[in-house]
C-alpha cells in the first residue's frame, strides 16, 4: 500500500501578509501627497538634501502616528497626564508597529542628571552597594546624591473608631546627598560686587542681577518687604539688613494688599540660575554667572556629590563615588571581577549594560559625567543602550543620523549594531547622509528633488546600485570624494596652548596656526572638544559655533532668530512714516483675533488639539491695516506678510537693490544663503526646521559676530553630500577674508580640504588625550601613522 505524499506548500497565514508599512497621501510640512510602501523587518535609509522632507515623513508622520495610536490605548485619565500628539496630515497609514524613536536631542541640562542617572546603570550600582557595601548604611537611596538625609518628629492627628487621637510620630530618610554642595559636586562663592553697587540705594537701582528689574514685581517686593530701607545705600546697611537682603529664605508677605514672597538674592540666584547647566543658560545669564559666581570642587565631598556616610561604605576598598568616576570600560572589568552569588542577576545585568556602552563606542565615558555635557551623537548612542539587549521584536526603530559625532573608525561598529537590531526581526528606519551607512540599507528612499518648497517628493526608491544610476542629487554625489590640496596656506601666527589637562587631556602643549583652516580630528572621546572648548573657545576674539540646540516657539522664525526682522521693520517704518512696532506679529501689528499666531488653537483635553486658520487675517498674522503699508518697487510692492513668505534667495535680491535696498538686512540674508538655507522662507516657524537646518541657522547668525578666530563644532552635521562642497567654499571665504577657522570634524572631505590637521588619540578616554599628529593632510596620509591617517588615505584613494 503506497502513501500519498503532499507536495503543495501550505497556504500563507493571513497574519504573514502584513509585511509592509503603507503611507498614502502624506502632507506634513513640505510633503506633497507622498505615498510609499516600506518593507517590515528590513533596514531602510532615507536620503535627500536637508529640508527635503525626510524627517517629515519618518518622524512627523510614521513615528508620530505610531506613538499617538499607542497613547490612545491608555485610559482617558492616563491620556490626560500624557503629552497630546496631533494626528499627522496623511490619508492612510497602515501596517504600523510600535515605534521607538532614538533622536539627536541633547539630554537634559539639569546639573543633577548624569550618564548614570539617565540610564539604568546608576540605579543598579546603588542597589549593588546597598547589598554588598561595608559597613551597611541603608538602602539604595543612601547612595544617591539626589536624596538628602532628613529626620523629624511631631504630633499627628488620626481618626480611630470615630474619635480623634493624637500620636507622636518620627521619620527618618537616609540619603546620599552631600550637605555642603547639595549633590552638585561644586561649591559656589559669590562676588557680591557683581550683585549690587553698594554705593547706591535699592531705589537708585543698586541691584545689577539680570532679570531683577526695579520696575516690576521684584522692585515692589524689595521696597515693601520692610527688612531693610530702600532709600539707604547698601554700604550703610546693618549686618542684619545685609543678611536679609542676601540670604533670607523664602518668606510670605502681604505687600500693597497682595500675597507675595520675598527671597534673598543668593537663594534666588541659586534657584533661577545655578540649578541649570551652564551650557543651557542664555548668553547674558551665562556672562553674569561667570562674573558673579566662582565654582570650585566641593571641599567636603571632593566633587563626588556624596555624603560622608555614602563614601564610607565600600566594596573591595572603593566607594560608589570612586567607581562612578572610572571610565566605563574599567568599571565593566571591575564588575566582572566581583563574585557574589547573592547578587548574581544584578551583576550580570549591570555587566551586560556596561559592555553595551563599550560596544557602542562610549566606553570612555564615566557614570558621573553630567548628561548635559554629552554631544548630540553621544546622547543618541546613550539612548540606544537600553534597546541593544531588549527582547522585543517586530518593533520599528527610528534613528536620526546615528553616525553624528562618530569617527570613520567607529561607523563600522555602529553599522553592525543597526544590522543586529534588524536581524532580531525589527524594522529599522534611518535618516542619514553618510555613504558608509547608506551602503548597508536593504532599501533606499530618496526625497527631493530639492529642499523646502522644491522638495517633498520621493524621487527614488530601491537598491543602492539603482540610486547611483538614478541621476538624483543624492545618486550623483554618493561617490563624491574630496581631494587633497595641491598647496596649503601659510600661517600668519599661532595660538599657544600649554599644559591643557581638562578631562582626559594629558598636559597637552600645541601651537594652533592662525590664518588657516585647521581641522582637529580624532576618535570620539579622544579629547578634541576638551582641548578646543577648554583652552581656545573662551579666549577673547574667539567666536564659538557649537552643537547646542537653538530654542524657539512656533512664533519664532529665521527672521526673528537672526535679528533680520529688526532692519526689515525699520525699513517698512521709514518708507511709510509709522512705528516699527506695527510690523511685528508679536507686538502692535498682530491680528487681534489670533494675536499674531495666524491660527486659532483649540484644546480638546485628551484629544489632539485643533488648529484652524484665522478667518480674519487668513494666516497672515497681521492686522489688515498693517498690510496696507508696502515696501519696494511701486509697480510690485510687498507688504510685511509677503516679505516673510519670501524664500531667503528671493529676499537677497529684494533687499539688495532698488527701493527696498536695506544693507543691514541684505548682509544677514547673504549669510543665510551662504550656509545653504536659500530655500527657507523668512517667516517659517523654527519648530518645523530639521536639526541640520537649525545648526546652519545658528552658524549664519554667529558668523556676524566680531572675532578673529571661528571655532566650529562639526558643522557638517545634517549636511547632504551635495552641500558639503558649499560649506567648504564658505570656510575658504572666511579664511581668505583674514579669519582663522578651527573645525572639530570627522568628515573626511573637511579633513582633506584643511590646511593643517591636529589629530588627537590614539584612542578614547584614558587611551587618548595626546596630540598624535600635527601637520598637513598630505603628510598625515603619507605617514598613515594614526587611525585618522589610515581612513583619510582610504578616502582620497592614496
């Protein structure tokens, strides 16, 4: 008897047919009814010039809708506690999976946030010391520099059996915070002469602290508090009066019939200014703090932020403050050397997390490193840590230029990690400009053809080889390689740096030539930023353009941020014989219905808010009477709303000649065009700009500052391959005009184009901190003596 053998394959399960993410009719920002189908469980890279619509499609459409739909699965009560997300402007989104966004945003600038607190490592380390530390001092919070030790006692009233009973209760919390510096690691001393002029009285404006004007509530509180006379010079205050002015804790008062609070000047400064990271402060506040406050390592805790008790409890002879200051790669080795079965799972998890730091190229960091000091690339890779060992699959990971801040040597390692996430069964979507990462894509989606209103379309979708042959801007420039200069400029002096020892620098001595384009190179963590920011950026005549994010609401735009609006308003006012304030949508000229916003916002509680075009001004933001005033050629005059709707390139011509000629405005517009932002409209909200656009906007603004030396921190961040050449031309023009330009950079095109290279290394953390090469790019390539030299030689084909 023969048995029949079935040869037909089983029918595909219905669930397996959902293998695509489908987007139809996406119109967020500049997208033009974009429709695209993306394969799941594959790695897709999105390319295109900055402003072409990549972020609008990936972040503002796909990731935003995924996160919004997940939020809707929670109860209405929980949704009320969560940020409200608007539904993207798209017709159909199908096949979405849970999206995890790993963006470039810098971590919080709060001084209490460190690499350890921002990841799970700090918490795990505290648990470890609470279990194994000798002597035992308490639970995990006893090792936390963010928890103060508090104790107290008093009577409490309870209701039992219908009767009120008073009982004495005591409580005690053992925290690890140093009482002297309150867990900050630095103690501050104040220069009182920077706070007030003691020859004047308060009425005469003695207080010189930014934001504390005598014209507002602050002045009314000082005059009415009664703790000191407002009409007597501060130099004549009694000891008690001066103490109240400087140090009095918050005290509630009734002044002019209103309940107000008086706080001494120093507690106010500590709360308003010193609770923030210095780099997160406004420039004028930072200048005041630098002038008025002297920061020094806390003499009580030695900068560890920890109390004496927390420092007394040790494992193998070291306390938690010491191990937190170690390089993570060294800490990982120390953890592996601990053999204690009672905390085996904890040691295993901690070791795995620390190894992930090393694997991702961040082994040179320490857990006590303030989170606000991490670069955008370091912050993004730190956020990746928790996902590398995750057991989740079928998740959509969304990355925004994960190679930012990475030396070519480290990009291969990053590519391996991205492929590992894909191979676990996840969908990986990456917005990227670097050819090395575009090369690992299963599929490339190229947006364009240009930027802003000239972009917003998909111009190619397919394989890498197809992209090269496609003729798109990305395809044409994918294999671009800068060449070494045949001749380099001659320096006209040198800036001496002697004994630089901040962070991992090892008493570095180096002469930075002036009058040249100088590239400072080296792997991430080798000491480039420590050298330049620590020893060069703070000198007189140096203009620093760093990676800190520019802040702005939906009312902020390129015209307001760059100061361009001021000369434009004055030009309108002069031409029409009226006040400049009329031509500001945030001032007298605002539409009375929408208050100059252009739209009416309606808050719907837990539902997404609705924004509708203002029916009165039709989105123009100005009162109708203001739009009657015009500027320019009488045959084609423009009102203020039409000027703000102009692209930068058009505005350069408009304000460069004719009746609208305004040299102050034209100068700023030329700088915006020089950095590749000619397509932006003057009134485009800053909230709609990509990361690369924001950095170039900042570059254009700070190029206007007076200084002989410009320091640029990775200016190629967010730049398309086609725009790098334009940036190099801008840097050349700066140098040819008599400036010195120092660039901290990983991009080989900038290295090849430089006149002089200072290479730090040879590795990262305690393996770096030395100058391993000084000379021309040609000499670096010929010698191949460093990692940078090897990669630059391969790049130029030498």
